[in-house]
C-alpha cells in the first residue's frame, strides 16, 4: 500500500468507533488500522451506483442565466443548503421539500413570463399569438426542452408537451397561457431540476455506461456550475464524449474559460474552507469596532483574488503548495492594518507581501482566521478540529453529551491555552491530543485574524505537537513552536496533499469522504503527488476516473 493512502486509513476507524480506535486510553499511540488490504486495489475499478442528483441553488441560477438570460427574483427565496459534514452539493442531502417546491413553482412562473417577452431565447420562431400545433410549436418544445433537460427530447415527449400546450391554450389564456404552462412544466420536471446518472443498462450488477449527455452535464456542472455550452452539447449529440481524449480536451477547455471556471472553483474553495457564509460571521462591535459589513465583503473578495492568483491569473503555477505556504495577500486600506501593513490606500485590493515569520498560506489569511473564530474569542477547539477534519481528512467524533465547558474551570484572566488545561486529562486527551496543538498554534491570531504575541496580558505559548494520520497518529508527531513552523513541517508530509485530493474528489462526486472508494482515493493521492500537487491536473485525474463515465447497477 502506498504511503499516500495511509493518511485516509484512520478515517474509518474514528467514524466507526471513536477516538479510542486511534489512541489508547492513556493517550499513547495505537496501531493504525487499514481500510483495505493493498492487494485489493487491482485492475477492476469500483464504480459508483446510478443516481439522480438535484441541481444546487448556484447551479440552477447559473443555468437559467446562461440558457435564458434571466435571474428570477424568486431565487432569493431558495432555502440554504445545509450541511453537517462534507460539501453542500452531496447528492444524498439534496432533496425537494415542500418549501423548495413552492419556490421552484414561482421560478417556473417567472420563466414562463420571460418566454413571452423573449421568444427567441426559447426557440419560438413565429408570432406567439399565432402559435398552434405544428412545426413552430414543436420547435419551441424541442429547443426549450433541450436547454432545460440538457438532452434531446424524444418524439413522444415533444408530442406530450405539444398536447399540454393545446389543452392549456384552450382554457382561456390562449397561446400565451400555453407557452407559460409548457415552460413551467418543463422546468418543474425532474429532468430539469436533477442531473441523471443512470446510463442505459438496467440489469442488476451490470455496468451501465452513462449517456454522452449525462457525461456532458457531469463535466459542465463540475467545472462551470452550469449547463453544457453549445460545443459540449454538439459533441454529446455526436456521441464523442466517451472518447477519453475528447473528454479530457473538453475538460481543459472548460477549465481555461476563466469567466466560468473561476467562480465554480471559488465556490469549491469557499465550501472546503467553510467560508461560504463569511458575511454572517459577526464580531462584537465593542471589542472590534472595525468589523463592519464592508470589511467582511473585503475578506470575501480577498479570498476570491487569492484563489484566482493560484489557479487563474497570468503566471499562476496552479499548485497546492502555493495555496498552503505562500506569504502574500490581497489587501485594501481597511484590511491592510489587520496584516500589520501600512501605506495602502483606497478600496481596491492590491497584492502585498506579508511578514513570513507571521504568515504562511491560506490558513493564516484573514478570511480563514476571521471565519473560524467566535464573535469575541478565537474558538481554539473549533479551529483545531477544522484543520484535523478538513485539511488532514481525519474527523474526530463530537464529545458525548453533558461535557462541561472547559473554560469554567479556569482562573479569571486565563489564556486560551490555560482554559483548556483540563484537556490534558486522559478522558479528554484521547481526542484533544489530535487537534488541540493546532488550536494552540493558531492562538497567535486573534478573532479577526490579527497577529498577536500576548493574550490576557501573558505571552502566548503557540507551541504544540500534531500526530499525523500518515504515521499512524503516533505521539508526538510533528513538533513546532508556532503555526508557521507547523505549516512548514506539514508541507514536507503527504497528509495535506492526499487530503486535498480526497476533498476535491468528494466535491466533484457529491459523496461524503467516508463514502469514497479507498482505492480511488489512493489513486488520486498518488496522481496528485506525481503532478507535484498541480490542482488543474487533479481536476483532470478526477475526470479520468472510471466512475466519471460509468456506473454499476
């Protein structure tokens, strides 16, 4: 078994049996378990099951914008896509509750009205007032259906919707009412609101190849968060997308289209970093008077510019290393002082080098530190647990009910580290040894991300240790005096790189981390290492996965 795969092995242990499966009852290292023997990763790939996958709110909005040039007002009423673990696009969690169905109905009404005002965008090549059963009506149904369902409609489907037009047009509103009814019915169909990954073979246990149009949607919604464009649709119509050369060429084309690919990748980074709701991270005004809505908007823009600088700007190396260990940020006159920078004026964000003894990569950036802190304090435990779970891919279970707040045992004026001294007890250390060291190191950054050396009038002790999944979580793991040293140490290990490969695979597939095939995680981590951690090559590696074009019933 390759070294890169071992970082994923303890994941199943923790999820199944709690921290005691990773560390012994006194906190000493226990042998790391393996999820699968190395010999089981053979030439026959494990394939995911067929499914349907509801469009996310973002994908729906982008599809309507790109296909029909409309941004329905009703989209503002879409309920947020909640998540506990993993990403917001997990297929198993994307259901349609009654409230969501009501919003979809309202969107469909707006789309129908839009069709009457913009008939050309819906393939209506004749005067709407004279629309009747025949070639023009069939063309409207065919074109609108193709845009919404992302595949050609069958002759029977066209006939069915043409009959719906005739029936509703006869009920009082005439052709205009018929158009609105057809558009709304096409939009409300599962074929519109869901992506299918069913293929054509129904036999139990058999491999079912995805159709070319299913592959086109999988590619487009991964890289653009939107529907396939004309070129991709044409290749699907011609049955070309199961050709790996054609598929990967199209993936490269879509990734290079910055105007669409950058927002989609930014969406992934926001979710991975758990910063999609950064604007709702409110700070206590009496302590942090500079924490205004304008400042949180600046931080969202900083995050966008930073990830773009790694992936899409001219000269970008597209390597995870740049994301993880860089020493620059994008700042304006509001955010520069928080980094200890002077001489920056105006609202425009400009790139500036940071003090390399204080900052290292995305996890010492203001957006991350701000978003992973409470309104008044730093959230030491939460910061550490996030890095353990989402950067090392090692989730630690929540504590049992009734565990008291450790802070209530601390003396007044205690530092964050002192408040959590109780975690050194055997019952707590079994889990907290895994991530408290990360939180201690991050105490060098206050709740709004400023670097600091003092807490409660005392010098901060930012030293710690971190047991690594790739090394069986043996104590003490890597040892460091501050967070910058911790990042530099982790940069020499396989853990963060293999975990990032898994995280993107989870996002791309719509499955949670524990659901991913172990051998596929190993392959992606190894490919990522061979590419010297090139993120664009990771994207292609995910698309080259057998489960991208095939399923097993």
